[in-house]
């Protein structure tokens, strides 16, 4: 599953991202309502996990706005506000499930799995399970990457990096975006950890091919696209 966690408690976010990834799922996150709204509109997710008390745009307003924009991705609301009236307000705002804090991760995971199945059965989630750019293909379910039909062996971090780039193919992706969504770090984007991994990934993808896939945009970041073959 691909999950989006919208939660302003960074410690809670770190725990959830780690726990979901250990369970074999992909988890992106946003720490305020506006960023979460943008990701929920632009990205393809199986389930959104939304806290009610968010900066910039509260959780219920975020959910109402998504529903007004015909975003039908299932939403599970996580909140310390657990009274019956609170749960009713959350469901009436467009939430599909409501889990009060504190909670057991096993229960959260089970509820998420139910929502994902429900969304898939109804066609509510438009989550892609595979991406293709030129002759480069990535399959999320099998964790397989091929270039011109040939397997490309990637380490887990390289796979997540490539998946993020392919989800945003044709768009400039900044180092800060990669740090936050692939590494979950929040530090100086000038660190060379990104450049090192991109360099290794680029070498693996371009081996035996005349067409580069990952391009450096000086002063901005990277973009993945299929250019014309080199002469």
C-alpha cells in the first residue's frame, strides 16, 4: 500500500513511517494541512491518515476540501479527540474511519488494510502499481525494475528513490523533497547524501543505454525523463 500520513507531531510521524515500512508499505508524510492537501490531490494513495489538529488547515477542513475536489481516497482520522460527537463530526466531514489516540499499531494497520481493500473494490483509489518512463519500468508489487527489458538490481533505498522520481516524472524534484520523502530527514539539503545515491542510481539505469534518465537541474534538483538517444 501507499499511504499518506498528515500529522504535525514529528515523533509520531517518524514512528508511523518506520512501522509501515517495516510492514512492507510505502508511507509519505506532511506536517501541516496545506501540504497534506496538496499531496493528497497530486499523489495516488491507497489511504490517507489524517490528524484533526493540524496547522494551516485543520484535519476536518482538509477532508471536506478533498471531497469537494472529488478526491475519494479513503481517510482514517487519528485524533486525541475521541468522544462520540468528535467521531461523528469526523465521519460526517468525509472520513471513512476514526481511531482515537492512543491506539495500538496492530489495530491501525488492520483498519488501514480494510479501507484499502474497500477503496480498491469500489475503484475509489487510483493508485498505480507500476510506472513506466520511456523504456524504464518499475513494478511496486514485485519490486522489480527493468530497462529495455533487462533487470536492474537496486538496493531498497535506490528503489524508493527511483519510485519517487518516477511518480514525479517530468517534474523537477528538489533535494529537500527527496530528503523528506525518501530519507525522512530534515536537515541541510546541501548534504551530498542525495548526490551520491543519485549518481549510483544513474549509473545503474544508464548502463548499456544511450538514453539518460535522470538529469541534474543546476541549482534546483533532479528530473527524470526519457531524452533522445545520444549520437
